[in-house]
């Protein structure tokens, strides 16, 4: 797959995942292409971006040639069908994508099966290309292993009749119980709540660490003191946490409010990303020490690790950050 040559004008092959059943619609007025791919879904691609992805040498130059990177991009597009145009400026963001944890991918797959199921006890036939993108897999074999893992946990029963284009299954009663549990937890939010010490010395840590870290993971940061509001600040905090997909709690300075907000989110089942400056870790309350806490050195270290942790825990979000265009190195 990675060594194939692709002509930019080849209408049958998706420039991202190389699916041969993709449909292309050229829109000369907008100067971009509108792709409908069975694996990636619908997306617009600028002509320059398409030419980079379709040409093996160019794709290699920009670092987006291997099947793992392409699988990440395909999965992300599939999850975020917001019909935006992908251009060359988006390459750093697309290259920074990493798949969520195996368990998260299995949970998403089970929810995907549920959306395709009409009634209890019936056989569900799901299109294989979408199973591949839902599970962030780079090929059919990898996706089938995750399908098999759900069956192994007795959440699904594999049915005969699976072909290269469809996977056949039925969901067990245990599977439906798990789906209820997952749906109750799912908050469809683009927001990440930030709990931290609001001290001037921490401004740089927020502006150049936490804020861009959340942004690069595909979410909008929400810090209550930086938001205009009309209600009491306590109410804003509670409402802000409830509306958020996750909370980033930085314990540096050990403010009571941060412990309270992290505990509140935890009680609601909202994932909490724990962080604390390395030289302040020893003062961390013992309740927090059991969690895997990001012990950061500076804002750059924090930014990168916050982004990676969010992506691992809740997956990449739908908000596309703006980057500087990629400079061509010599
Ligand atoms: Zn595709």
C-alpha cells in the first residue's frame, strides 16, 4: 500500500486511505475536491494536499506516507465529519494524531455496532471499511482482532456470513448492559475544563502549556476566570465541569479549589488529567498520588504531555487548531 503510485487525477482511490471505492467530485469554483470514501466518509481536500497524499515521494517528504499515519487520519476524518477542507497547513495536526487506547477503541466499536442494530437478538451486518476507521485500524486484520476481542469478552457473538465487505454479529445481553453504561458516561462536548492555581506565576504555564496542549488534542480549553460570566463563580465552576468532556487539574501550589474540582469531576465519571510541577510533587495529597500524574518540568514538557494524555484517555477531539504553514526544510 505504501509503495503504490497514485495519480492525483485518479478518481477511484481515496487520497487518504487508498480505498478503491471512493467517489470524487471536483469542484472547480472552490478549487478543491469533495471525496466520499467508504472508510473515511465525506471530506474536502485541497488540490495541493491531494497531490501530496497521492504521490508517494511527496507523502514521504511530508512524513505522511506510512499506513499507520494514514489510518490515523482516516479514523479522525471519519469521527469528525464536519465537511471542512483539508489543506497543506493541516499536515502537522494530522501527523500528530495518535489512536486512543485499545479499550476505548473497543468501546467505540461496541457503540458503533449498537447504532447499526435494529432489535435485540437480530443479526447486525456492518460495513467493514467503517469497522476499520471506527477502530483506528490500519487494515482489515487489525479491525477483526478488535471485533474478536469483543466476542471474547462475551459482549458480542460472531455470526457466520462475514465477508471482506461486511462483518456479521449480534449483541449479547451483557453487550447491551455495557452499551447502557457507556452511553450514560458519554458527554458530547468539545470542552476541556482547567482547574489550576490562578496565580500570575502560572500564567505562562497556562498560556504556553495547558491551553495549547488541550487545543492540539482537538478541544477548547475553559478556564473560569478567563470567561465572561454573569453567575456566581461557584456555579460557573460546577456548570463548566458538567459541560466538559474532561478536566485538566494542575495541583501545583496545592489550592483547595483544584482538589475539590478534580474530585467533583471524578465523582461524575468525567476523566481527570492530573498534573503537577515536578519539584512540587512531594507535597501532593496522598489521595492523588495513586493516579498517574504528569510531573512536568516546564510549559513545553507540560504541553506535549497534556496533549498525549488527553488523546490516550478520551481520544482526539473535533476542534482543529491553527498551525503555521509547514516550512520546507532544505
Ligand atoms: Zn478514505
